[in-house]
């Protein structure tokens, strides 16, 4: 005997009654799939008549929606036909037809079968024989896609429990099928006689595996295993790396990742160089509950040290120990470090374990962050990584401590703040540089300590007419302790303890004027500041380690103290004046501009007095009326932006400093350009104009294909500093790039370097690189 429950086909024109009928049929199907056979007839009759049915336990029910439901009493089978959707917990099954056999408790889905699992995996097949709870089953023409786009396919597969799927004559790839020809082989794939996918452990295992690229078999292995893309850590071999270096010879680096625990892992990366021998290299990483840390150890007994004759690398054994980590001591405090112990200055650079840098900072730090205060203490040691610099001339910071706090409640209607900095440094030898016959002392030898405390207050007042008036004041005190006076420059104050006090009062006045014209708005804002302080105490007679950098431009025009650090402080009475302009258009484009200058009104100009580092001289601030500074910026808010800055002589308007940066992206094109100009600075020994231009460009000339490059050109010296060009292919499953780069010897502290590098990435499977590098003297 066969009973059929018919529902209306659900489309945009079905009536409300038809929708109700289909809903009842779906509810009926859910009951049919779980109810005992003896109760089916009564249940169906009650459902159709609208009787109230008690909701079954969610853990034991399925909900089925279909165009047609068919019940076979004799064989105890229920069939759902047409646009079938079955919901069971977090699983979803879709098919043209699904038949449920109550005797065997199995579901048979046929035609355009699609199963979505709780983890996001999507399986498609023509036919699936699966148990009621979706745990085990037999699958024909199965295809599985994980959330990370890993794809499995097979003519026949078996599903065991919730986690294991076995593919006979299976295929694995992360490449999408070709849209024009789905039967075409993907860019790369792994074929195997059997593939076992464990979705719980996120591992894929192969037997008799064959790796194909562009349909061509490249590699065969009887056994292979790798994690699926969602698993970030799994023991196994990583793709090897290799190449050639003129000093090191041909080299190869097999890599093995070992993760014996969820809390730590080790990467072994030994490298054999045909000219220098075997270099051991291993990195340990560990998570300790409150943070992470890592340790890297590398070393080699050089076979041919003469390749580095005349450098610090001329020795038998070379190596390094490096460690970095950060521990969260509490929700507000963290402790960290990044330290290196090196056998010589050039080891990391010669063996390409670090980029082309002149120093590497080793640091220990303790940081605390509250709602209104901040603490930072750190000790620094600078590992010099070039033979042209003397390690003994580098300062050891032990330590530098910063603390700042804002007042919790307003003080006289304004905001109060306190800043504290205490720095102690030691330098073994005097550090001096001579350029153009001018000698500057970058650092004095011995041990020096400075503690600075500054309390400040400011209040913003909105006056009638939109005027913005901000009075501010501060009181700063500095204490220098200089026990190492022997050997110090004569220009320094001849005291072991020196004091400096600097009270400051000032007011900032702004009057923003809004003008609207059509769909464009303009804001013109005159700005004026008047600041009064006593003369800087001991000008040029105290060590200057952190205030040597001074570029006068629009970014510091309205700073009460234009020196960059604590060792110098701006004194005297001065005024900063200028205006700011902003325009916003309806199409998203905006323009901003600022121009102004600083005027020294009374007292001693701190920038016109020489110190050991010549900081301030020829800066544009060393005159009673400073140079003019200006900025103009444009932004489309759609990928195009540019900003230009300049400093112009106060008397002749001659260009003294300029910088330009612009970047843009349009369709398949992107690029940037930067330009820097610096006029002569005789006080700093710079007797010639310096100009430099940098560019980057990238063009996506076809789907997945792009070409790009970068350059740095010294206009004054008429020479290319560095340049590179790169060809790249990248799609959803594979990437490869070929890059050529060069750095000219004139602009390098070592030698000129020409490198060709090939990088490839089979996504979710392996990546690697090959390089050829030649260094010439």
C-alpha cells in the first residue's frame, strides 16, 4: 500500500494556502522520519487535519522539506521527491530525491546531492547511501569542499563516523574548476589510489600519490601526508629552499617542522653551502599560557674563511643566538625581550638571515597601560652589523623609563598631565663624524644619566563667533648626573650634576571660517600661538643623544618645543603663526593645506646656538624670523592621494627642503612616487644639494598576471641607488614570482649585490624559493 502527500511547488506565485500545505508536509516528513511505524498512519492523519502535535526532542528529529512525500507501508520506506532539503542539527542535505529505510535506518540521496557539515565542509555527489545521523555511508562521485577552498573528488568514497572520509582513486587540489571547461585538469592536483581525510584532525593522507602540474606528472611517492588549509600546525617536512651565492656557493636548505605538543614546536633548517660547509639552524617556539617566546640558534665552521678576508667574518666559526618573546603579566602589564648574541658583525647579513641593515637592537622591556596612564621601561643594546661603524661608539641604554598620566578630573576646567623620563647610557668611546671639514660629536664617552619631569595643563575654550582659544602652561625640570667627566669634550659643563628648569606659558588662537559654495565646503582657519619661556639653560653644554634629529616643516610648526627629544628644550619668547585650509567636494575629493612660520620675539634662540651635534643650525629656525613652511595634500578617497611639503628661505623664498609623495590605484594600475630635496647645510658639513627620487609601479596586465618594480635614484649623484623588477602570477591555489634586484656598491656599506629570486607557493601544500646572488667588490 502506498500513500502520497502532495504539496504545492514553491515559487513566486504560490498562494498562502499552498505555502501552509507545504509547511504541513515538511512537518509531516520530520515526524515520519522519526516516528515508530505503528504510529505513522495516525500521525499523518492528525497532521493533515491540523491536530496539535507535541514537538519531539530536538536531538532526535529531522526536518524535511520537499515538493512531494511518498510513504511505502509494506517496505517501511519514506521518500521525499523534488527540491529536497533535510535539516538535522547543524547538517543540511539537499537532493533531487531522498529515500529513508526505517528497517536499516539509512538515507539514500540521489541526484545533485549536496551536504553542508557543521564545520563548513561542503560535499557534492550524484548518489549517497548514508546513515540517519549522517555519520557513515557510501558515496558515488563525491566532491568535498572545505571552508578554506580545499577540494576533494572521487568516483567512489566511503564515509566513516563524523570525521573520516575515504576516497578511492581520489584527487586533491585547492584550484577552482575551469569555468569554460570544468573537465580540464586544474593547475595542480594530487592523485592517489586512496585519500583519507580526517576532518577532526585536519589531516590528509595519501597512498600511491602522484603530483601533477599543468596535467604533467612531476612527482610520485608511495606515501604522503599534510594538514588541510585550516590546520596551522602539523609536524612534517616543509618545502626546501636553495640557490647560489658568490661567497657561499650553491646551497640547499631542507626544512622540517616538528610540533610534538600544542604548546611548542621546532623548525630545523640546516643549510649546506658548497664553499662553506654545513650551517646548523633551528628555531624553538613555545606558548607558555601568558605569552609566547622563540629561540633561534645558528652556527657554521667555515671551510673557506678567506671569502670574507678583510672583514669581521674572517674567522673559523661564526654563529648567532637570538630570542624574542612577550609575556602578559596581567591585563595591564607585559614583559618582553628581543636579544641577539652574535659571533661577529656580519654573520647574519653574510648568510642572509637578516635584511640589509646597519644595526639590530637588542631590548628588554616592561610596559604598563592603564586608562589614563602609561609606563614603559626598556634597556637597549645596538648590535652593529657593518664594519664601517665602531661598536664601542654605540650607546648602551640601561634603561630608559617613560611614564605619563592624565588627570582623572578637570583642573580649573582643563586637562592636566605629567610626563617623566629617566635615561641612563654608557658609551665606551667618543663618537664623532666629520663631513665637509665639519666635525660633530654624536655621543660622548662615559656614563650619563638624565631625569626629566614635566607637568602641563591646557584648556580649550570655544568663544563667541566660533573662536577656539587654548591656553596652556607647563613646568619642566631636568637633572643631569655626569660622573664620567674625564675625557669629555671641553664644551660640556664642568659639573658632575647639572640642573635645568623650564617653565612655559602660552596661548593658541584659531578662528575656523566655514564657507559653502554649491556642493563644496571650505574651511579657512587662521592660527596664532604666543609662547614664553626663559632662555634654555646650559645651551650646548649638556650631552645630546635623543634630540639630534630636527627637520623643520609643517608637522612641528605649532609644537611648543620643536626639539625631538628631552636633551634639548626650546627657550625664549616666540610666536608661531599660519593658516590652515580644508576643502571637501561632493564627489569625495578633498584638499588640505597649511602654511606658516615661527618668529623669535625675545631671549636667546635655542636653534642659533651651536651644540656638540650642530642641531638647529641651518634648520630654518636659527633666525629671528624663521623660514616659511607649507603643505598641500590631495585625496580622492578612492585610492589616489598626494602630499607635498616644503621649506622656503625667509628672505629670498629659495627652496631649502622639499618632499613629495603620491600614490594611486586605478583599475589594474597602481604606483607611487617620492621625491626629496635638501639644500646645502654648511654647518653640518653638507656643501652640496641632495636630491633623490623613489618610485614603485605595478600593472596587472592579465588575469592573475602582474609586473612591477621599484627604484631609488640619486639625482645629485646621477646614479641608481637600488632597483628591482618582478613578474608575478597568482590565483586562488598557486603563486609564482621572479624578481631581480640590485644595490650599487657606492650606496652600500659592503658591496654591490645582484640577486635573482624565484618564489613559488602551492597554497595549502608547500612553498619555497630559489635564489642566485652575486656580490662584487
